[in-house]
C-alpha cells in the first residue's frame, strides 16, 4: 500500500500556547497564537524522526496593576525541536505519538529588562532555554499524498535556570501548546 511505503511527511499547522511567566507577581498569564510546521522522515512504516518549528506572534505584556514596578514590553516565542514519532497506520486513520527535545527563544525578557526600570539586575538576561514536548494525535489519509491532521495535542515546556546575574527571567514555565479539532484543518503532504 502506498500510504505505508512513504518516507517523508511535511505538515503545517496553527498552534496555541498558554504563556505562564515565571514572575507571576508582576505579569498575568496570557495566550499566544501562531503556527509552524514539521518534517518527519520515516525509517520504517511506523518509526520516524521529526523536526518541528513553531513561531508565536508579537504581543505586548504589561505588569499587573499594583505591582511594585510598572511598564510594558513586547515579545515573541519560537521553538525548534527534534525527536522520534511513532505512527500506527490503520487504514484511513493514523494515530501517532511523539517526544521532542530542542530549544525555545523569546525576546520578551531582554525587551522587558530594557523597558521596565527595576525589573532586572542585568539588561541582557538569557532569551534561550531547553524545551521538550510530549504529544500525539490522529491523521486522516484523505488520499495517497494528502493527510489531514484532525487531532494534535501536546504539552510543551521550556526549561532554564536563572540568569547568572540573579535575574529570574526565563522562558515560561508550565505552558502547553494545544491544537484541537476546532482549529483549521492541518494539511500535510506525503512524499514517497
């Protein structure tokens, strides 16, 4: 069957990410919308190696009313991760699971330290962090060359230590990226 013999899947997606800042006494949690894509190379019909990149648009985050410091800063978030994918090909439905590791980058931290006086000891905290993602979903094989991702759910977590200068600005803790069937259909291209 051609669907079982293909080697490469390329997908694009819409993605939602819940941002929970480490300095919760200063900033509220908020939602980020973005998208990205991935490429999976299948070593066998079930086991693949995936490269995933996601980007989330610019936003403005202001300190909470009543916080000891006041101000606003803009920023964005990008993740780039790699890892194995396990896919079960069951006719038209293809459930899959994945574990990805890589990095995350956001310029919010440097912007906030520059624009909000008294927030950081250093004006240049790290904008990078180790990240991991565990997830899965279900693809629908519409044709031999086109798949529609009907479910894609994952939990992502950038992990970093505090800046060496004592600043505790780091990428968000306990965020989750969730893409659900309510989002626009995610399309993929299969290359044999």
